[in-house]
C-alpha cells in the first residue's frame, strides 16, 4: 500500500491540519468520482498516524486548533484507530477545538451509536456526508453504495451522536431527463436528515468516470446553467430544516449563495427567481472559472 496521497478536503477545512488516517476511499465506485482511482484503500497504522501528529506538534503544538482526518471516508477506520488518533491529538494539541472527517453512509452505519458518541466525546465534532441525491433510482445509477433510507439513517445517527453533520448534494447529477425528480427528491431527503450544514455543488465531469463516458457516448445530457438554478430552487422549495446553513458557493456553482434556513428561505427563493427571470449569463459565474 502506498503512503502517497492527495489532499481532498471540504472548503471549510482550509486552515486545518490535514492528517491522513486512511488512504483512498473504501467505496471508490461512485459513477461521477475518480478522485481515488489511483489509490488502493487502506487504513494507516496508528504508529504512522502518531508519528505525523508528533511531527506537527513539535513546532505547532499550541497553534493547531482544527484537524481534518483524511481521506475519502476516514470514519470507516476501525474504532480503535480513531480512538487512539483522537486521544493523541488531544494530548499533543492543547488548543484543539474541532476534528472533522468525511464519512460515507456505510462508514456511519458500521459504527454503533455508542461508538459514534465515544468519538464525539474524544473530540470528533463534524462529519461531512455525501448525499448527492434523494432519488432512489439515481442513487443506484450513480452506484452510491447506499439506499435513500440508509443515507437518512447515517445522517441522523451522526447527528444523534452530537456530531455536527454537513451534507452535500450535486446539481445536474441526473442530467436533463431526471432533473426535476432528482431536485424534488433531494429537497425531501435533506428534510429527513435535517443537517446542520448542507451544500449544493454543481456537476463537473471527472475524466474516466462512468458518468463522463455516458456523456461522451451521448447517453447523458448535461443540464444548462439556468437549469441548475431551477434544481436549486426546487431543492429549497422541497426542503424544510430546523436550522441549517445552506450554501451553493462552491467553485463549481454558477450562482454563489449562502443562507440560513428556514429564516432566509423566502429571500433566497426570490434571489434565484430573479436570476431565472432575467436569464442574463453575466449574473452567473463564467464557465472558464468554474472548478471542481
Ligand atoms: S464515496 Fe466519495 S470519495 Fe468515495 S467514490 Fe464516492 S464520491 Fe468519491
């Protein structure tokens, strides 16, 4: 197993110490994602993880307050690895405030509620869960490796353990054909999970993926930039949150937005409707500067 890795992290973890706990992604099969194609999945040894922590602590012991556990779904690591990692982080960084991780639905479901609570107690404060869509048929098509019900259960389980839950969905994932169904179902699954943070990205192709191959063969038709806003509007209309910070300000999005929901729901819908009514491309992020 190679220790070489790539840095993938949520935008909100830009200032965190990125600590590899796993290599690659245990699923590595989503139809739109080739991020970890070159990496054989594995869990790093606790000796290596502690060595990395010690190396950073030697110089930055007091200044590290945030840590992000890498890579694609670090929560899938065995409980003993995560427990030892979190304990060592606490020992070495006295000002540690938060530790985050990506989680697949499977990773969250494999842990018992008690195990998740134990991790929360030891400092795991936030988990980023890829939901992608609420459309059952589309989940199968993109090979997400989890059903709608399993994704809802995973999100709720994390939340119930006291771990802040941040989820992402992907605009345009169904192409033109399933666009409306995807958006409505996605609004509904977000309601069921009721996450603390929800982010909508817009589909950008990664070469070599099944979805990209479908596109090249004419089997998948990309939605237009304005259709992505129609999807966004449908998602917001069909979702109901207790208290969620909703963003669509990723570099892949055509219209950067952030809002606290439900408080700013009417305002947000009015903003999107205004852009949709004008259909003025200059109001959108130019294609040339969109990025994954
Ligand atoms: S679970 Fe995440 S990292 Fe893994 S293949 Fe799917 S999208 Fe990529």
